[in-house]
C-alpha cells in the first residue's frame, strides 16, 4: 500500500511539475516579432489597430507568437515600413498602402481612391470581390504578405486656415495630402506635400503647410490640427475610405506553423471589423467636441471644387491603369466592383440615410 501511495504521489508531483513547466517551455519557445508602424504611438485609429492586432495574436496563440509594436521613428521612419518588412529588418508592419504608390501605382486602391468605394464596399471587394488575390500578387515582389489591418472609416476633405469659396482659393496653397487624392489637389492648383502624421501639426504651425488632410475627427483631434486650421471641410471625396494595412514578411510568413498563420490572418480580419465600429463612435464623439468645445467651423466644399475634382479623378484612375499590366488588373477589378455595387448602395444605405433624415 505504501509503495502504491508513493508511486501515485510521485506521479502526481511529476504531473503537476509538468503542468507548471509547460507554460514556461511555451514562453521559452515563443517567436518574438517586431511590428513597425507609420503612426505616432497609440494614435487613436490606426495606431491602436496595430496594438490590438499584436494583442490578439499573442492571446490567440497562447503566447507562442508575441509582437512588439514600434511607433514611427523608433526603428524606421513612417514611410519606410514596406522596405523594413520586405527587407527582413522586422517581421511585421502597420501602415497605409497608398504610401507606396511611387513603387507600385495600384497600391493606392488598397487604401482609398477619390470618389471610390466606401468602407463597407471596400471590405467587400477585398474579401469577396477578388481584391485580396490581386493584393497578394501586387506585393509579392516586395517580399510581403498584405492584410487589411483596420479602417478609419469615411475620411474628411481637410483642414484649412481660411474658407474656400471656389477653385481659385486652392491655387498655390500647400496641403498635406497623399495618395491619388493628393494628385487631385495638385491638378486643382494646390501643392500637395508628403508629411508624416507626427509632423503635420508642426508643419502647419511653422507655415510649411497651409492645410492638411489626414483621417477623420476621431484621429485628427488627437493631432491637434484644429488649433491652427479651424476650417474643417467635407465631403472627403479625396478619401471616401480609410483601410489600414498589416504587412508580414513573406519569409517570416512561410516559416510560421499553419495554425499561427491562421491566427495572424484572423487577428487582422477581426481588427478590420472592430476598427470600423470603433471609429464610427470616435468620429461622432470627436466631431461634436471639435464643433462645441473647440469652435471648429464645419464647412462644405463648393460645388465647383467637387465637380472639378470628380473630373480629374476619372483621368487619374485611367492613367494609373495604363502604368503597367498589374495596375490595370487591379483598376479593372476595383472599378467593376464599384459599378456593380453602386445600384445597391443607392437603394440601401443612401436611401435609408435620406429616409431617416440623416
């Protein structure tokens, strides 16, 4: 009886020791990755999307894959994220695809294009309309695997020091505006500037910029742009959507176990949905605060500007399609999807908003 008890006590002790040791072994064997971003640390909207993706991956993997998030400038500058991930400097990045249109013109379609898809339409194109496969093909030469990594929702048209009465008021002004929306502003007579998010306010304060567009109220308020440029213009024809991207090094991606790949993919997909929900709340709250507390003047672009911008956007998209065969494939897929869903959007969300008096 003593031997039996002794054996079982020993077995139980070994089992308990193994149970305690297992998490330690898992932690010791954990993969530790770095994620660089284009955002100031914990910036509402895209900065927090990066943090939540990292947290989800760690939680769902039981700590087997742990991600350290770095703000812009901590490891690489804001506009060097793609090169850092593709070059193997880090394993992941969180940024915006239209930052890379100089490398591949069609990249802009994966953030937003002027007068393009709304947030819900864009998600539908990427997830269910063939957009993801083309995105993978587009980024493969850079050595990265792209995912949607959040969404800031419909964006605003920009912050300006003075009111805009017509096209003449845009001519010669220096405005922070990226992507194809920036090209629209250029053709309307403005001078678009490529300014990192963390430098927009100081550039406005110093006079380097006369105006700036970034995201929407929920993010813009955190940068304090209203302090210098109190006229906030919409609609955001230049950025009707704000998809963020999460990049994974292809070398790191192919080295992951299948379950960890699934975890990364699902963490990004979850953020694409959650961020849009979160930004709807933040944008509504921030817009009210900007108007009521900070006395921001909410303005509407003159019809002359919107009409001219629409005409320029048509030409710009056609020029992007003509740049190379892959750009044409992306352009054709995107515009065909936009045309296909336009009828439904008119009789669904647009009609509902009009009916409720929104």
